[in-house]
């Protein structure tokens, strides 16, 4: 006779479990491939170069703005000292440095943080572009839009 309905159901369930495990293993392999930066650079070099260029530009912008801000702050400290009568010369060594340090700190707290927010915005945009590139490559591989290369 044939196999019982229960035995057939168990056999079909075992086959489905095996198929699911194979699919999960294939998905894990695709994720590993897509998460590997070497594969991303090989498949989409322009996108990676653009993302890295944006990131480098954001860092350079931040450094330039920081240097400008420091220089501008020193000029403002000098202007405040002049307005107060320029008597900071009477302070000696550590007292003069401490006065200037505290004055800079107070002025920094009252100034707007526009350039800093702009730098963070540029950095966030660069990181978002890089993440989008990775996600797009993963989605293409997952959907099967991109033919898999033969393993040697």
C-alpha cells in the first residue's frame, strides 16, 4: 500500500524544512558577500569613490571651519579686551591665560552653532549615501537583478 497521510505530511514537512534551510543559507551567503567592502568596491567603484569623497569633503570642511572659528574667536577676545581698556597686560602668566580661556568659553556658549550643524549635516549626508549604496546592492542581489558570478 502507500504511505499514510501522517507519514506523507511528515515527509513533506521535512522537505520544506530542508528547502527553507537552504534558502536561509543562500541568503546569509548573499549578505556576507554584500557586506564585504571588497565586493562592493569591485561591483560599484564609482559609488564608493563618491561616498568616500563626500566623507573626506565633510571632514575637511569641519577642520577648516574649526580653524576659522578659532581664529575668529581669538580676534573677538582681543576686541573684548580692548573694549575693557586693555588692562589684561597687568595679569601675569597663568592668570592671563585663564582669563582668555574663560572669556573664549563664555563667548563660545553664546555664539550660534550654525557651522557645526552644517558640518554634521554634510557628514550625515555622506554616511547616508554610503549606506544607500550598500543597501541598493544588497536589494539587487536579493531580488536577483544582478547575475551571480561563477565561483572558480
